[in-house]
């Protein structure tokens, strides 16, 4: 006996919502670039990976991977 799965219909995203999401994605990309610059600067100034990680609320391995 095989079960049939229900069909899920795609509902298009509202135009205003789509526009807002795209705007936020652009902001996020810019902020992540700024974060990466500041991480490199902190490292160049002598901060340890653990110190930087604590500020970012991540572990030091994550910081190392960003560098």
C-alpha cells in the first residue's frame, strides 16, 4: 500500500515583501563586509581569536575561518 502525498501549491511572495527582502539582503552583505574588515583589523592590532570570538558571540574556530 502506498500513501499519496498532498500537493503543496506555490504561493508567490507579495511584491512589497520581495522588495523589502532584497533591500535587507543588500544591507546584510554590506554589514558582513564591514564585520570582516573589523575582524582583520582587530587581529592585526594583536587581538586573539578568542577575544574576537567573544565579541561576535561565536567560537574562535569560526573567527579563524573568516580570516
